[in-house]
């Protein structure tokens, strides 16, 4: 006990304990640690020291020393342990925050999805079905969806095959399968990689309908939410039916109907158990397991599906064993046929005809499937046999009716190797195949087929065009000069009528490419495309009417709504009929005695012109009847020279092979206002009696590599004997 008094000498109440002992405790300046801080006293945060100057008369409450506290009131707690209540408390807190986080995540993922009310089953991607003139399907552009097939119309083992291999608990889960996810996770851990997936059929449908194929956590959560939504909105059978009609099976086929047609050539309603197993097996990896790419892999996967179907008791063990190794694959080749060049061309012009395609359409074309097949075989076979000999790697063919409707088109020898369309896109020098426009310009300016011009050396400011044989024949008629493709006569004629007028004539007949109006235009030095060159020859076969080469006749939706209907060309008369007659007479002689004398088309009047560009880089022949106008081109994509391939060689052979097949069963018809079979010379010969001795043969061709032509029975001329032919040449050309 300590006693103390105030400085005023008043009474002071006794204070007991530690507080009393400390009440008179004072620190002098000597007691302080040097440099320990300022001189102001500091209050303790735990204890208040009573100052002598305190005016409060009440004594502070008595506090017992820690050592004096009752041991019974203190509890001994093991360090590191928490009460059970606290565990429950913190567990509840963490659970609440976890639930909030999950809800927040679901809300965040849902915010990145379209509004639920707008999540209707989307339309399939639009497809373009291309049909021939006979209505048969030639090609399909875009994806290949088959018609929707109702679940009840499919054999029961077909949907069960998908359930067995993809989602065994499909009818028992609610859109996601926790057991399936757990099983897949365990398998992936055991195999140290992704060996199984836990997605249900509903999840796969959600991904296929609404989402991308990217592998992200966000996309997976979206897939789960959409699967739950689909399960709430649709029945199990509706989901299964949607899945079977939308899943991808490889080779551009979407849905079981398209896949069955693609791989088996039959409807999905008629597939066997083995075929159903193969289709179900493709879903895992359609690109890798498609039977047209990997038949062994597809069959092995089908066996796995059959085993799963037997385990699920969807089929018996006997059925599974009987089906193993017996799928009747009927794989159709995709993307190899030359009809794909036509399909690509249609795809290019479609936007101009109907605008952006946002629904599936059927394009009715002018293509004749039979002629397309004949054209493809003719080009491919001839190149296979002679491409090495002549160093020719590519070829193209375009055949159209006299009104410009394309009946066949081959843009190259192998579409799967090169999709470059040499019939439409490529532009090459036509060589002498351009000369008819020069001669037509001359005819329109008053010259005639009998007009004589000089075949002699020529020098135009240092440029010296020559005939291929370096031989010259002096005075020749325009008919002979065109038939023999004499270069000097063509150049002289072009300069005489004016290069600009020649260009105008070519453009009027249908050439759309830029042409240089210079002296060399007469030899075809300006580049053109095959389709426009063939189209420009069409007026010679139809009496002088201008045409626009075309392949699309009609475009309609799958339900029959017409989006486009081709109207008749309104280009009118581009050549006077009398000039058409003269040109046909002249160009007939090309096939009878000129550079295309190897062309054979018995019973038909035919005319045309060969062409060979500089250094033998391009070989052409454009020939026509009153039924078809057909052009053939051969050359190399890199514009390298061939080994003296000429227009009168391979192109004429391909043209003859195609035209013979194309005219079988067609009644012959003459060319517009042309002379009778036998040409102009036969008409003149009617009034002349030939001598008994043979005459001199006509001059050799000026086209590269062309030997002097001889008359044969194949030329279909009544006076084809060499004696009469030579005698007429002597009389007409003064030789």
C-alpha cells in the first residue's frame, strides 16, 4: 500500500496494488536514455499513468496483477486449433463467395451469348446446286447438306450407333454428363493427354449450331449453357434428329442424308448396320477418317462402333460380327472433274446476276453433261498421249451453240492439281486465229474472196514478217491467203484497211480484251481469252448475230422461286449476211485445203481457223458448224515454247474427236448462206472440164509445222481428186 498527498497538502486516498506502486514513479532527466526522444511524456496505449496534477478524486479501478488472476478463469487452448463453429463459419463464407463467383461467371458467359429469345435453330449455310441442260446435278458449291430426315424414317440402328459411340447416357442426362466428364478426365490423365472427350450429343449440337471450333474455357462454358437451354426447349428425340441432320461427315457433307449419298450412293433411310457404324465413326474426325481419304481408318473406326453397339445391346454380337468388314463403300471422287471449272465460273458471275446469296439456290445451266464428258476425255487423252512429245502441259476447250450458250468447257487437264481456268481467266496470243477479223474488215470495205493480193517479203520500219516456210507465192486470192495462213498477206491487208478498223471489227463481234492497233495486230499479237474468241466466231455460224457467251439459264430457290431468268440477246446484226456468206466460204477452205485439212466431219459443212503464236507458245483451232462453235487451245502456263506444236496439229485432232461425237444423231444443216459442199472451187469447177493429167498441188501452209495439204475423201469434196484440185489451183492462181 502506498500513500501520497497532493502538493496542496490535501488528503489523498490510498491506492493498492501495482497502480499504487507506480503512482509515485517519476523519471528524472538523469534516468532517461540519452537520445531516446523528446522530453514530452508519452501515454501508453495499454495503461494510463495517474498524474499528480489529476483533479479526479475517484481512485482508479483496482487491477490485479496477471500472476494474481485465478487459474480457473483461464482456459488453456492448443496453438493452431480452431473451434468447430469457426470451421463451419468460414466454410459457409467461402461457399457463399464460391456460389457468387459461379453465378457471376455464368452471367458473364451468358452476356457474351445472343439473347435466349433469339437463339432459334439457325439456317444451314447456303449451297449452290448446279444442274445441266438435262436437269442432272453437275456440281455443288458451298457445303453439301442433304434433305432433313425425320428420326422415325431412319432405321433404328442408325441413331443408336451415334448414341453407342458418342453419348451412351443420352436419354438420362440433362444436357451435360458428369459421369462422362469424370470418365474422360480419368482416361486423359492415364493416357497423359486428351484421349477422350466428355461432350454429350447435346453439347456437340450446341457447338455445331452456334459456336466456333476454338478450344477455350469460355467457349466450353458457352457450350454447356447452350446445351442446358436446348434440353429445356427441345425433347430428346428432337435434339437427336437435329444432331443427325447437322453433324459434319467430311468431304463437304453435312447431315446423315448427304453423307449416305456421298459415301454409299443411297439414302440414309436405306443404310445397313455396317454403313451406319461407319457414319457414326466419322464424327470423331471427319477429315482424317473420311473413307475417300482413309478407307482403312474408316473401317477400323466402324468396327469400334459395332463393338460399342453390341456392348450397349443395340445389336447382337452376331450382327456385329456379320457387319465387320462389310460396308459397301461407293466413294464418289470430289473436286477432280473438269465440270468444276464451269462451277467456278458460275460462282464468279452469280453475284452479278442475283447479288449476295443468303439462301440455297439451284442454278440451271446450258451445259450438256454428255458433251462435257466427251470434251474432258478428248483433251485429257490427247495430252496424255502427246504432251511429252510436243512439250505441252495444258489444254482447254470451249464449245457453245451459235447463240452463245456454252455446252461444254474444259479449263485444264486436271482440276484437282490446278484450279486455274484457262478457258475463261487465261489470256493468250491467238496468233493466226485472229486473222478472220482482218479479212472481214477487208470484205466490209469492198474486197471479195477472189481479190488478189501479193504474198512477198515485207519490211515495216525494220519489222519483217515472214511466212513460216520462208516461201512466197506471189499473187494469191484472199481465200487462198486465209486458208494457207500467209502472214505477209494478212499484214498487208491489215495496213490497207487500218489497224484501228480491225480492232473495231473484233470488238464488235465480241472480243472484250484490250487490243493494240498496230501493224502486228493482223498476226494476233494482242492477248485474248478463249471464251471471248470462240464467242466472236459465233456470228459466222448464226448468220451474223452478236452473242454474249453465257452458261446460266435460270436461278431459283429450292422451293421454286425464280431469282433470275436469262433473256434473249439483243445485240442484233453485227455482220451483214452477205459478208457472213463470203467469210464462211473462205474459212471452209481452211478445212478443205488449208492448215486445218486434217479436220474431219463427214456430212457437215464446217469452217474455222488455226492459230500459232510466236515461238510456238500457243496452238489454237476455232472451228464451227451450224450446230456448234468449238475452240481448242494448247500450251504451257509459264508461257514457255512448245516443241513446234501448231494449231493444225493437236488442236485439230482434239476438235475433230469432240465434234464427231457431238454431231452424232444430229441432222446436218448448212452454214448460213455458204456455198455447197466442196467450196468455191467446186462451184467454179462445174463450168470447167478438167484435163486428164494431174495438176500442181496447192502451195504449202505458212503455219508453223504444217506440210502441204492434200485432198482426201475425208474432206467431203466431190472433186477431191488431186488432178482436179491441182488444175483448178493452176487456173485460179496462175501457177
